[in-house]
C-alpha cells in the first residue's frame, strides 16, 4: 500500500463568501454571548458577539471612508491588543487584504515588507517599529473611533479571491508573502474535531499574543466561528499566572506553544483545574517529558498539531484519536495527505516528503510576486512541505526532519540565511553560520558561529543583531571559530555546528 491518506472530503466552500462574515455568524444567533474575554490580573475586559460584530463592521466602514477600496493591501503594525483582531476582520469584511506582522520586527525589516508589498495604508500603533513613509497611516485612536460608525455591508464574493497575507521565513533567506483566500477559514472546520475537539460550549484560552498568527487562528477565529468563547491573557500576564486564570475563568481548552507549557510546569504546583478538558500545542515539537509532566500535574492530555504558514495545521492528534508516542498524528478528516518520493506516494513506512493535495481549501494561493517559488512548491497535484516523514497503515505520520536548514525559535520558523546575511555585515566577521541548538530539554536557541581575525565582543554582536532582526530571530550566543564546516561543494554544513557548540561549551 502507498502512503496516502484521503477520507471524507470536505463540502465545498459556499459562494458568495466572506471570511469575516463566516467567523462572526454566531452574532446572528447568540448576540449577547461572550465572544472574547481579555484576562487581566486585576481587571478583565469582555466583548459580546454583538459588540464584536459592531466593532468589526464599524471599522470596515471607517477603512472605506479613509479612502481604501476592495483589493487594497493594508499593512498591520499593531500591538498585543484587541485592536489587532478587530482591524484584521474589519479589513476582510469590506474586501481589503490585511497583512498582519509581528510587532517585534525592526524598522529595516518593515521597510523591506513595504518595498515588496506596496500597501495602500499602514495601521500603526504607538511604539511599534515602522519607517517614515508617505503612505496613509491610521493609528490606534483612529481605529478606536471607527468602531462606533454604522456597520459596513459584508463584501461577498468568490471564496478563492485573496483575503489576507502573512509573512513567513523562506529558504532563500528572504521572508515570503503567503497569500491566502477567503476559503481558508472554511478549511479550518477540519481542525475542530481533527485537533481541538471544540464545541460552541467551550471556553478556549490561548496563551499567545493577539498579534501572533497562531493566536489569531486557534485562539480567536476558530472559537468565534463555532460560537465558543475566546479567552486571551492581557499583555502583562506571565506564564506562572496562567494556571490561576485558567481556573478562575473556567477554561475548558488551553492552547500554547511548548515553551509556555515548560514555564508553567517550572513555576510550581498547579491548582486543580476541574473544567479543563485538554491542552493544545503547535509551533514546535512538544517533548515526551514535558507532555507526561503536564498529564501528571493536571490529569489532562495535550494534543499536538503539525502545519505551516502555507496551510495552517493539517496533521494532528485529537481527543477522539490520541496518537502513538513519537508521531505527529494523522491527517485530519477531509485532508488528502501523502508521503512523496520521486515518482509519487511511497510505500507505507517509507521515508519521503510530507505533502498535501493542491485541492485543499486551506492551501495558499501563492507567494506574492514570486511565481518561481510558488511553482517549486507544487509538484503535480501535490504541495510539498519540505519536511520528511513516514506514514503507517493507520495514517500516523512520523517526523524525520527537514530537507533544508530552517530553524525553530519559540514557535517561529526562521531561515538561517536571513540571520547570516545580517551577521555577515557586522564589522570583524568574515563569515557566519547559524543554527538552532537544544541547550536544555525543551529549549532551543539560535546560535551563531563566525570567523574573523579575532573574537568579537558579544554585546556588540548582539546589538548589531537587535538593530536589524526581530528579537526572536536574534542569536543568543556567538562563537568564534577558525573555519566554518563546509562540504565538498563549499556549502556550509549547518548540521556540523551542534557538535562544535558541544565541544566549545564543554571547554568553558
């Protein structure tokens, strides 16, 4: 048998369609139900579905009154506040194309995005990095005032038209703009049971920031789509405070990156969490040790998911189908997934490249302005992920590594080429190579190895990185070596860097 999983294809996305209208449909049926609670240590903020819909549609009206028109790209440089999802949905509601970006990006990184994206306007919060520009800029005050405007009509249309763009690190070293269609939200219903076990009665708490795409999807859009309540910690909340908030606000599902689970478990004994059914994890691999520690402390399981910016998550475990230890899970019902070799799907239990069928409604439209990169990811009827794996007879997929050197930094995928390009401009460095290294259990950090006439001051190197790279992309250690490891063709062998780190670290 071949390594291909394909059961229960999803119903086609309705047409005409609007992503924001689909997400907020619950406002028609349960207007007074709490859609969102922002959990503070002292005071909390609560939004009903009616209030949320009014704010979103009023924002849509304001954006149109500001001179924007359907099809325009709008760059989002907003902070970790409720303005982020309201502006995001408000733009989509009226046919604009929002481009959410991390508030951690530096001014040079944002300038690169502006140069390639050419947005029609920028939504900019105070204190968030952004270069001087002649483009129209709307600040938090303007966005807040829009909420009270009359509701805009939903911009209904082809579900295959562009709805939003997200940036992801590319193997070329440059961030790529991933264009998603309105239908992407329709595909996420396969995650409701295939990963979350989510119902309209749930209270899902996501530990991430409003302006992180993991939070935006799993923590907000999906609970709202099904009519559940989303719980988001306020910016000042630290991981050690989360358990008591989970108890106080009766969270039934908790979602976080593995690093948050690790910090929670190291903060001391956990309170009894009688309402919590299970946890969710994504972004990077959750260790078996941490997984078992959580189960022991809470009596609840954690279900992991595997995905990518180009298609969100499509392989996972779930309450209905816990997965064998050591596997990623199996494709969610409705997903068509295969393990590919050079001639198509390989036999079961054989290594190949994890791929998803190009008909999946959650799959991206394209990499903006990069037709060659787009074409390279589509091989016949399949979209190839670049990750290696194998599939057993029940569809469970075991992860076997990547075919490139992409790094994982706290749930963010980072290209080593992007970091190396910045570090190679630092005075005194002749060549640099970076990789992520597991410095202790469940903790991976980016480390830089460089050559030059003499060792350089680490504080100055860190400052150079901070000036040009988002914090999560910056190396946490710098090591002067005589020569970078290379292969016969002269290319850097990044897999040879961890042994160098171990040798140097042991020497110190």
